[in-house]
């Protein structure tokens, strides 16, 4: 009985008389898929396990950087971000402000980057950091901005970009009740002429100042925008105004889904009837009202 527990070493599988490292011998896309379930810092640490994996993390297409799991040395951060040049999906939580504040942090554009999620707070470097990162991402197809302050300060001026985001197909925004919110949103849409899918999450209950939306079309609404998703909808005047604007100028719009707010809407039937009476430029645009999803 005792002898059975003397050796705790797990034997390696053998093939052809030699040890076989079955994980390292898997096709690279499968290893990428396995590593995608780990945090980025854990993938970097795993690179120290095997010589074959020493630089493997640099080819991982899905990276999620968080200020809480990366050390505080700015030079080390730039070394870590050398791996971003191969990333296809990138999520940044706070670290944006430290690494991307200087445009020379990157030696070349991020040509492989297709999807970018930004979760950042109101810091001084955020504006320039965001512009630097977007300027480094010429082939970006999906963008999500999960902080309304970032939308308002970065996109408040229409000349914030040196060139439009021609490849952007999907855009997700959290929108707040600030005065400059609607102009920032319009500016970003103008910077995305080929946008096909738009999702807007309203982050407020009551209106502040009434929005003034320019009474003219936007290229993406005229030519490409097919689906619009509205979340946390309470039927406030500003929310209604944005929905009215999209329906009025959405020439190729196919579907708009509106999800009611979690806190309850007083007159959903009245509000839905009002929205359905808005003029629609697209004769095939379908409207759908959904109850909020509770987990």
C-alpha cells in the first residue's frame, strides 16, 4: 500500500520511444483557443514553463490587459505590449492611460487588431491615449466604449481623427445624459462611414438638457447601417429623439430592437405606439420591443 504512493510523478506519454509533449504538439490555433480562457498575465507566465512557449504568447490573438494584473513599471508595460502587434482582439481596463499616453510606445501600426474594448476612467491622459490607440489600428472592425465620459471628451470635436474608421462595422456605446453626448455620438458615427451594427446603452433615468440633433443624414445611416440595438430605454425625450433620428435617416435599416429599462417603464404601450409612428426612411425596417433580461 505504501509503495503505491511513493512516486507522485505523472508519467509522460511515449511515442516512438521518446517522450511526447502532447500539448505543445497541438496545432497552434488549438493552443490559442485553450489559452484564450486564461487571463493575459497567466498566458505570459505560462510562457516560462516551456522553451517552445517562451515567445508563444506574442502570437496570442486575444489579449485582455487590466491595470490590476500588470506590474507598475511603465517600461515593462511597453515590453508586454510588444505582443499586441499580433492581437486580433484587445480589451483594455485602465491600462490604456499608462501605456498609450505617448504615441511612440508602438513601433508599428496594429494591423491585425480587429476588435477593441475600452473600459477607462476620467484621467488626464485618456484623450490622447485613445486617439493614439485608434490611430494605430487602421483595420479595426469592432469598437466598444464602456464609459460615457470617454465618448464625450474624445469625440466632442469632429476633427479628433486624422482619418475615418473605414473598416469599422460594429460599434457599442454607453451613452450618458451630458450636453455634449449627442454631438460626440454623431461625430463618432460620421467617423464610421461603413458601420453596419450599432448598440447604444442609455446610462440614465431622467433627461438633462434637451439634445439638438442636426437635421441631416450621416453616411453610415444612408448606406450601411442595418441593425440598431437600444438598451435601457425609458422613453425619455432625448432617448426618443435619438430613435427618431435613426429611423428618419436609416435608409438601409433592417431592424431596430429596443429593450426596456430594468427599473420599469410607466407607459410602455403609449411609448411603443409613439415610436412606431415615427417616419421610417427604410420601408423594410422592423421594430421590436423587448423586456429586460434578468440574470
